[in-house]
C-alpha cells in the first residue's frame, strides 16, 4: 500500500467523521423543527410557542394577485388618489390578506398605503403633492396599544374653529369581484423550517422552561371554540396588550384634542374626509371570553370612540360581535393580526361607516351601491 492510498483512506475517514458530526445534529434540528412546525405567527416567534399548538388549522382566504402598494412614498402622490392610508402592520403586513383588497376588488378605487412609523402625517399634509392632489379619503390606522404614541407625536391646536363644509363626492361605478380571494392552508413543509428559530426555541426551553416569555402571555379562555388551533382554549397576546404603556397617564381629553385637531386640518380644504381606524388589541377583542376578567380592565378605547362617532368606526364592536357569533380565527391564534375573517369584517365595517344605510353582514361579500360615499355626514361638530 503506497502513501497515496493511505492518505486517501485517512481523508475518507475524516470526511465521514466530519459528515457524521455535522449531519446528525442538523438532522435532529430538522426533526425538531418538523415537530414544532414552520413559523407563521409573530406571537409564536417572539414568545417561543409552537405552531403545532397554536397554528391555525383551517383555511385562510388571500388575494395572491393583489394590487396594493403598502410602501407608498410622497412621490407616489404625484397622481390623484381616492384613498390614502397612513397605517401600521394592520394595513401593511401580508398584503395578500389585507382589508384594503375587499374595497378595491369591488370598486375602481385608487389607493396608497404609507407606513405610519416612518412617515410624518403632518409632513404629508403640507407636502406639495398632497396639496396638489388631495385624496378623497384619508385613513389614519393604528393598533390600539400604539394609538397614544402616534397621536402624542403630533402637534395639536384645540381652539375653536369653523368647520369647512364637505363637498359631495363624485359617484363611482361598482365593480364585480374580478379576482376573488383564494383559499389556502397553512403549510407545514420541511422546506419552511427555520433552523435559527429551532435553536433559539431549544435554548429558551432548556434555560427558562417552564417560565414563559415576558413578551407574550398565554391566557386561559372560557371556551375552545374561538380558534382552530390545537390549544384553542388559550389566548396568546403581546405583553403590551396588558401593560398598555402608551395609555398610562394619558387623559382622554388630550387624545380627544389630538384627534379633533388632526381631523380639522385634514378636512380644512373641503375635499378630504378623515377617518381614524383603530385596530383593537387582540386582548380587547377577546376580553369577554377571558377566564380571568382581571386580565383586562381597559375601557379607554370604547370611551374615546364614543367621543368621535363620525370619525372612528367601531371595529372593536364589529369584531367582538363576529367572535361572539361563533366565527373562529377572527384573529390568528398564533399572531397579533386579523385572519381573513377579521380583515373582511374591518372592510365591511368601514363601508357601513361611510354609508350607515347600507346593510352589510360581516363575512359575506357586501352588495355595494353604485357609489361609495366618502363625504362627512352633515351633523354639525363643535
């Protein structure tokens, strides 16, 4: 046996040893990942919970051919637009799910969505493009727990002003649903396994179990009929849903002032209506079904909404009504955001808010009139 043959055998043995040492751990991690199931929700990711326990099991409806621009900039306002949305992840994340799809699928609406966390709304209002082409409807959307933060970052003038009378909106011809939503199931394919999350999950499990993550709370429910997940009797929520740091020490009068000041500025030109669309925290939506009522004593959103009946559609009431009627996965069980049913309820609630005479039942495709009115009702405001 020559030295070359001997060296080759040593190399092969070394390669086999190296492959064994690396391949077996990777295979084990993949097996653990397959058991945990691929990540989908932000709550399972942040709180180190498993999709096997909290992943949705039914079907979701999405718009894979959506036409939403959820990263719009000021330059995009060079052309006229019907609806301008300045919102957070409840208007931008997973655009194929978003509530805006249910509006533009049935109406020839031009629509742009800007990121409220990166664009100053007053900078938009004073920009040249906005003044040249003001939208017919401006929607500020915010999740409940962050609403005071966004409002308190704005200048406010609550002095009495004369409200400019809104001009009637031009009629828009209704469209049929050209691209209906498609049903899809949650994929558990091994190709979607996130090895990095598996490692972090195992690290958290061995270091902190059974202590939960302080960022996510698992709260017992009085029923297991609200979600399609395996642990349907448990509600996952962000810790800030409970703590609500931005709501602490904030008087409703201050928030009322900010909302009214913003509404006046948006509507001052007489061509744009302002809507404040607040996505209720998941905890707020499911509060009536908590096993421990002490977990949720926050009522400020309802009180705030009551002060602005022509500005704030009551998404909280509409979503709770659907949940109470037996609709599952109005919110994703593993995520803070709405499932497709919640998205459709939000759209239907907004349509009904714009036209109170329109009878729209949640979860059914609404039959819209030939025009979608977006002018403000003539009820005087002081």
